[in-house]
């Protein structure tokens, strides 16, 4: 197993007992088959509830003061978020339970510390289209942590098991009707979804009245170069665009995606005939 820098972030250890060797092997087998595995009850719920409140309150503050950008995912309802120092405890829980060791064993490359992020799924959001998080051959590992109980109402992630095992152009994914094999990942606060970036998936609508954040520790290109990935901009919570640029052009494209999703679907389908991008 590759020695990494991922244990150099100091924090109090979590109380959860480390996974057994048998569990470790079982998770590896499940991941190999499906491209993801869900590990239950890893991160403390009480601390996640505090984090949820901090992120939601900061979003309302930035919106109220005009600091928040226009567009960038707000029309479709999916934003990226940097949770900063407030999320350090969650990563420590992954280290303590052995999930970081599992991710290292599953990864095709040596790993550094993770990139730290969060998906902020707003009330009234729209379903994304199925996609990968990067090109098929540039895969990387991701650990998503449910900050709140997540179900069909507030936007449980939709995955297509096994689609990581071969390359699909988008038109192939559509014509082979792979989406019929989809599965919603219902989870409780503290559960961890370990997945690979080239697993086809999509964010789903949040029909509840409160935002649904989901932490994301990811290892694009092996992870971050930062000495402490939780300390950017003083460790403050920041919101960032998701699929769409916060520009006039980006807002037009995002509005078209929301009002007439067939236009974006058609563009992706045709483009995939001539391109290997497929995400």
C-alpha cells in the first residue's frame, strides 16, 4: 500500500472502530463490480448537523450581502462549495476508519491529500444529465459524505452500477439504454459513498425545503498540492460555480438547460459522435 501524506492533518480521532480486514476486502470486491461502495455510519451525525447549519447560514449570508455570484448553477440548483476548516473532522473520520487506506488500495496512482469540496443541492433543483466527472481514462477516486439523511425527496445521487468497466461515448450510453440500470443511493448522515470518477451518475432534484449538502473529498491528478487543504482563504466557507459559468453566456446556457433540457441533451449526443470527451 502506498504511503501518503493524507494523515498529516491533525485532529481529534473519531470514536468509530476501524474496519476489519474482512470488511476491507468486501468493500474492494463491491467496488470492483459496481464502481462504488457505500460504507455506513462513519462520520459523527452531531458534527455533521453543525456543519450543515454553518454551510446553510453562510449561503444565506452571502446571498443577502451580494457576495454570491449570479448563475453558476443557481438556476439549475446545484452549486459547488468549499467547506474549509469546518469539514476537517469528517476527513479525520475517514482516516480513522480506514477509508483512506481503502481508497489508496483502489486507486491506480499514489495519492496525496484530497481536494476538499461539497455539492450544495438547493431546494427546487433540477435533475442533471448522466455524466462522468472527467474523461474515462483520467479517472480518480472520490469519497462523498452524506451531511444529512438523503432520500428520494431531497436528492439522493443516481448512479449506474458497473459503467466504470468500459468506455461509453454519450450516444452509446443513450442508445444502449444504460440508464435503465440506474440505482438511487439512499443514505443516512455519516454514510460514505466511495466511487470512481468514470462511473456514470447524476445529481437529482431536491424537493425538500432545505438545502442538501454532500461533502466531496477527491483525488484528481493524485490530490492537492496544498500543505493543508482545509486552510484555503483562512479556512472560510466559499461557494463556487458548478456546471455553468457565472457569466452572461453561462446564464443563457443554464437557463436553456433548465427550460429546455432537450437542447443540452441533443448537443451532447451529437458532440459525442465526433468527440471522446463523453462527460
